């Protein structure tokens, strides 16, 4: 019988385990049942929070910079670098994790720090930048990011408009002539699992504004402000897939920085070296905290399963909670899913005990697929 070679390529379990910890726990559980099993781990991410960590786990160098947080205070943000390729995660600079509990600033939160982080990557010599966008605290259409890179956004009196999407209501002139010239020589890849347009019923304010603390009135203000902003910078780009990613930072990158949009998991699998790892495997284990309808629309497990199915390699998944039918799983290329909720029905206990529970789930995978 052929020796089993397992590739663990799972995303984080949000709120309980990082992607690296998921890989460690799955490996421990497999080896408890099949001590000699060959396991290769490749933590993955889809462009959202955890993307830099996945790159570092794959051999990129972790670097840090002090940048402007979403509320204007300084924060420490990490990015990853390997040779001339940088992985920049906008959430590191402008993410919800930088907001104090219960404090939101839907109209004034800025992506300025994301622009500063991109500039730091340019200064480090990056000529390819994977710009992972997701988990943002902001809805400013990327105006803050562009300002940090040299653009000027002025009101009718020639003064800079205020921070955040709310400030764009007063926008009279956008001057992009001062943008960092190094951007022209960079391949900037907008990596996102979100393909929303900038505005409208499926746009950034309407779909994602509430999770950033926006009231219904704020959403209307932001939608109008972003539409006004796009009318000045380029309305056609506002309808492109990804323009609405991360509060519209996708739009700013597409319209002014020459970025090209790609599904985040596809980009990250390329960057992380997934194809050669897959070629060595006989079984792939993927997963994330919740396997649900969203998973099927560009999340990491769906991307991993699609690539493995193409290569003819069986895939199973681990998750905290499972909200997909076996039919939906099979359609995505996943033979079976193992949910922690089956072992511990109380969600709070399941999250608190995610590590040990995941090891038990991996033991079941080993018995079902390896022994």
C-alpha cells in the first residue's frame, strides 16, 4: 500500500486558532493514530486577516512598521517579504482589530496607514506586492491610502478633505499627480475574497457598513460620498469586481494604482507554493472556523479543494461549525467535513477548547482515511 502523505492546508479558526495552530493540532491528532504518517503543513489565507502570518509560515520574512491606525493613532503593522515579493495585509494597518472594544468610526476611519505600509514595502525593494484586503474598519474608498502615497483630495476651498468616507462628501478635486512614481514599476495584485462593486445595493457601505458600526443614516451618507468620489476619479472602475473590497480600498487600488484583481485564495496558493506541496500529497486536509455558504464563494477551503480535485487528490475538511450539506461539500470537492460542534455542541466551550477538540477530529480522520 502506498505510504500516505498528508498536506494540511487550512485557514484560521477565527477567534480561537491561527492557521499555524490549526496545522499543529491536526498533525498531532493524525500522529496519535498513525505515528509514522508523513505530514506537510501549509497554512493558507484568502487575502483577509491572517494573510501575512500564512506567508511567514511559508518562509517569508516578517517585518514591522509604525503606521497610522484607522482612528489616526500610531499602530504597529506587519508585512512579509521574500526577495522582491511583498505580502501586505491592509487589516494590519487599517483593520477592525485596531479599534477599542465597542468603538467604531464608520464615517472617519482612514486607510492612510495601509498606504504607508505599501510605501514601506516599496522602500524594501518590492516589485511584486500582493495586497490582501479584508477585515477593514474603514469605508473611505482607499482615499486615505492614496493620500499616504502622494495623492491630494481637496475641498472647494483647496483644503484637504477630512478623513474617512464622510470627508469625501466635500471632495471637489482629486490630484493624483504626486503619487509615488515607484508604483508604476510594481505589479500590484489586489487579493480579495470579495467581488462587490463600490456602491449600490451590493456595494461596500450597504453590505459591510453595519459590521463597522454604521447606522442606516451613515450607510446612506457613505454610499453617496463614495459615488461622488468615484464620479471624480472614474465611475467605470466603481462597478468592477473587487472595487467594494475592504470599504472600497479595492476601488482606490484599481483606479489609481494600476492594481489587478485576483481571488485572494488563488493568489495566496501561488505565493505560498501550494502546487508543489500538492504534488507530494495523497490526502489534503483543509478547513476554517465555519464551513458555510460563504466558504463556497472564494474562501480558502474552496480554493484548496478545487485545486486538489483538479489534481485528483482526495480532500477532507475540519471546521468549528458546519452549515453545508454533504451535497454542497461534494460539489466543492470535499469528501467529508469534521466539525468540532459534533464533539462539543456548546459554541463557547467549543471555541475555548478548539485545540484539543481539533486533535480529536484529526484522530477520526486518521482512522477513517489513513488506517
